[in-house]
C-alpha cells in the first residue's frame, strides 16, 4: 500500500479549518497538521488551494445488484460515488431478489467485496413474512448498518404497513430501523381521486398524490412506535415542512433515539421544476412545493435534520420515459451530491464546516460507524480533496452512472472533486481510477 503526504491543504474537520499537511500510512491517518517532511517511498500531493474533507458517507443508495443490473451494478455506482467524493455507502434491500434473508444479504456483501471501490454496508429488508430473519440482525449489530422498512411507496413484499407486524419489528429490533414513511392508504385515495378528476396524470401531480399529510401521518406513526419501545429510529428523506415539528434539536446527536435525513434533491429542486424536468425528478417521497424546500434548509441548519444523503436510485432512460404512471420513481445523484452541496457553500447557504458535519461526521455518529467520518489520527484514511475554484459542467461524457443520464445534465458546478482516498488508497485522482484495491465492509461500534 502506498503512503502519501498531502501538502498545503486546508483541512476541514469537526467545526474547524486547519492549514497544513496530512500523512497517510498503512491505510490510516498517521499525522495531521504542520509541515510534514517527505521520506522515501512516500508519494506527495500538493493540495495548495484545495479543501481536504473526510469522505462523504451516504446512508441511502440503491445500487440495484443483484437482479436489476440493466440499471446499475455495485461496481458502476461505487465508481461514480468515489468520483463524487463518496467513500462509503449503505445500500437498500429492494434488489431482485430482495435482501430478506441473511444468506441473501451476504451474497450482496460478497459482490461488494469483489467489486466495490468504496466502503459498503447493506440493510436487512423487511416483509410481512420474514420477522425471524429481521430479528436475527440483533446478532449482527457490528457489521450490518440497520433494518429497512418501506412503510409506504413500494411494491410486492417490500411494503410493510400491517400494524401488528410493525409493532413486532419495533418491539424486537435492537439495531437501527430506517424507514421510508408515506401512508399507503392515503396515497391510494389521492391517486384514485385525481385520476377520476383528470384522467391523464402528469409528473406535477406526483406531490399532490404523495402530499404532506401522506408523509406526516406515516412519520408520526413510526415515531410513536419508536417511542413506545425506545427503538432506534432513523426516518429517511424528509420532504415536508409539516413533518419537521416531529423532530428536535435539544439533544446531542449521539444521544438521540430518533433521527432524520434530508436528501440533496429535496434541498435543490422544487415542484416548480416538474415543468422542465418532468419524470426525470419523479421520486418517492415527491419533490414538493418551494415552501417545503425553504423549511428543510432551516431545519438542516438548526439540527432538526441530522444528515444529508442522496437516495441514489438509477433507472434507464427508457424506464423514466413515457407517461407519468409508467415512469419509474428515483433519480441518480451519488456522483454529484457533494458538488451540489459545495455550490451552496460557495453561495453562502451553508458553511463548509456544517456541510462536512452533515455528510460525514453526523452519519458516522448516527450509525455508530467505527473509525470513519472524521479526520483523526488512527482513523481509516477516507479523504476527499476538493478544488473550490474548478468549474465544470455535467454532460454525457463525464456521467459515470450505468444508466448514463442525470437530471443535472448541462448544469455547471464551481467546485470539483480532484482526489478520493478510500482506506488510504488513492482510488480516484484527477479523472483517473486505480481499481486494484477494493473498499471494506463497514464496522459499527454497538
């Protein structure tokens, strides 16, 4: 394994900025700050004018393997991730077959071990029929990120909305429970009513069908169950101002039993964008009216919302085309999330320190990830170098998602990821990949 000295960087970590050098040895951060003398067999990277950040940890992605590899693979999407500064990901169970057993879950881990350039973990999926497998996750606290429940917005056996089953999961699960919260019965009523009125539906109808009440009702239900059993609950992709009254900011994150995530697309787009982008930004939960985006930003900055993620969900261009009812929900974002948020730093919307907190530190704290998410001596060297003065434009040639498209095509960013280290290995540098080293399975201090 190569050793590196990163010279003259502006190191952003734990609420502070520090100008200096950083030494990587044996995959770990050996020394931080000051001037570090170069020795033999140590590569040197001049990072003058660059920010050095802890690698982004994305707690919600859909990489589609096994079974849906016409859309994406763990290899292709992890490669896109590291190009965007994401060094670790946690992937969802809605593959084919879904990850409903530990045997199936371990098959996904084996694929990642052989092919993922980023570090990885996978959620155990829930269905109405696999309670025993779900509760076996209690024995795997240290090497599985959590249990995922689709309380709405899913198909087949992935939907779990039976109150008896939900009660048994929340009462018996000792690991983090991550929920997709939309009330299924309310969505169905909204859809039927709008369909009867309009006949042909369009993308702009999506936030009407999946409205604030749909989200609030389901999130409130999940929180009531978590409080009843003191379960560790993490609600994914909050989208509405109404839901924000359910979350507090009085406790330190490490002491919270109920936490919340916001996704980059809900901080970036609004319902006004359906006119131009249509089904390209159709996702679940829906992108909603502008006042919700404003409320999400406020809650992110005052710590009612704890982490930023992508919900990266690639579909082929064909699957996103056609009528609203046929178009698949989800959009690919993992390569572009950090540049998106860095543009908001440049615009003064969020500080670079707060961004690092929400995309790295807080995810590590929330999931109790071992020795990652911070720039600390002895920690795994998951690091990202960013040039804050390097404009570039998203186009077909530089999109790395297997699906080959992005809702951000022709959007210009002012900031670029130049280098990404995963476990001390320079996986991505100035547009080139070094793929001989693969990522590691995340471990958890639980």
